[in-house]
């Protein structure tokens, strides 16, 4: 008796198991059903990481230590590698800040910095936003703090935060203080009393810096902190008040250089000059009319003079910093 012939369909190999005959050849449909949740979770975890690589935020501080009430200049650098042009600054909630103290203590925010100036940030460009953080947070207690900045992209419903930037609030050494009066706004009323305080701060145990604080007599309120720059440890500053309660201050800030300041009761710098110890040491003295002058030494003109010296007036102007710049080549 002749053997039976096996019937086959086109495209199906004879003798193959039934499970192989019906299995799809490629694509996600070939993945067992139990792997779908794992793949979905993996995609969800990778998506935010990819977005974070597209927008990076960094916070930079010019220094790490500040006196209570001292300006805290902050530079926030935003790099756009998303391949899209971003429109930022259209409201006052696109750039937010948070400060934490020691032991994760949240620092009370006094107000939101105003950064609502619209600008465009093209892809592969970096923008820098600069502001003073001190007026917006309660930073009166000495200690360690961490600052974070967050950029919110409303169109994407996403937020991008910076790594923490560390800084310290420190107390300085008091060198001199003097109470003074200001005329009252109402005729016949007693004067408004204020206090000048000279303080010296040791930054990172490398250099001394001099500051002027202007407070009420009880020091419960600080009206202004004026950074005056480096000071040498072996020479005492020379402070004097004139008839308008302006503070005249002469101090040595280098091997042979001295800084001369005149600061009004509101903390505005009226005069800033550099004097050299040449032949004799500069010193403050009052003339017959009560005006305070620098005598001795030699005046050195500088581009930082206030009011500007002739050397600065004739110097070529430097171009202003651009709002955006190319992204650094080492960015991811």
C-alpha cells in the first residue's frame, strides 16, 4: 500500500511544531506578555534622564562665604541642547530658587527675584542670568547653606534643577564702630540715628576682607553691607567722619598700596582711590575748614576710580557681555 502524502500550505515548513508555525517573526508582538510592563517602566525611567541631558542648569557663586546682609551675587547658567529654540522669561515663575540650611532646614523666602525679561535661547547656546539672592531669603544665621535653581519649561510641563551650590554665612571680627545722626524729614524732630561698623572677615583662611555695615544703633536692622576688598592684617584702617556724616576710610590692601573710600550714610560709594606708600605712608587729616583729605604717599590712577579718573575716561570701552553664548564643548 502506497504511503500517504503530507499536505502542506505555502510558506509553512513540514514537520515544524505548531507553536513555531504560528509565532510572529519580529517586532514587539514577539515579546512575551510578561515583559511589556518591564519595557514600559524602563522607557519611563529613561525619558526624564534624556530630557535632563537636553537642558542643564548650573548655579555659580563668586565666593563661598558671606556676612549677614552682604550681597550674594548668583549666576545661573542654562544650556539648551534640546534641538529646539526656547522662549524663556515670559513670567516670573520660570526660574525658581530654594535654599536649605543645615539638617535640611528650609530657609524662609522673603520674595521672588524678578527675572521676567523675555529672551530666546537657541539650541546649542547657553544663557546666564545674574541676580542678588540676599534680599529674597532670610540668611541671618551663621552656618552652611545649599542653593538650588530650577528652570520650568511650561510648554513641556517639565522642570530642570541644578546641583546644589554650597555657601556659608559667617560672622566677622569687629574693628571699629561709630553712631551718627541724620537730619529728620520733619523740621524740629530729633535726628535719625545710625551706626557704622567696620568688620573683617577671614575667607577660607587665605585672605582678609574688609566690610562696612550700616545698622540702627541696636543693630537689629541692617540697612547696607558694603564690601571694601582685601585688607592686610598688620595695618589698622583709618576711619573718620565729616560734617555730613560721610565715612572717610583709608586702609592698606597690598604690599605698597592703600585704598581710600568715601561712603555716605546710605552706603553709596562717593570716592574710591588707590594710594601708594611712596616716600611716606598716606594718612587722613582735616584742613582748617574741616574737610578730610589724604596727605602723604602718592596717588595712583586706576580704571576702578570713583569718580572716573582721566585714564579711565580715555580708555576704550569694553563690549558688554552677551546674553547668550555657545554651549561649552564638554557639555553632554
